[in-house]
């Protein structure tokens, strides 16, 4: 089973997938029909990713995901001098 990982900046679950070029790409964990990356988890728990242009169908077992950098929203620090109550 794949490890559950979280983004260090925002704390949400992410997937680390390997592209056809052998690079890793961080994806948001939840599938997203608007996603531009298709990903699937193989029988050994490894995630694989490929580009999935909008409007093109994605065949199973692939599912659309968003690159996490597009959805990452780190918590805002309070303004200096303000009490964070």
C-alpha cells in the first residue's frame, strides 16, 4: 500500500507520482475531473502520472488529478502586531 503523505506547506494529503520521464510530481490526493494530470496506483503501491489534456478522455485505471502546486494554500500568518486570537 502506498504511504499517505502530506504537504509540508498546507498539511493536505498528496501523492508523489513518477512521470514517464522518471521525474516525481506532487499531485493533490483527491481525483479532480478538471485535473490536467492522469495518475494511477500500480499493484505495488507506486503512483504513475502522465499529461491529460482537457477534453480528452482518461481510461481506467487512470484518474484525473491536479498538480498540488496549483491547489496548495498554506495557512496565512497573522499580520505583524495583531493578536492571533
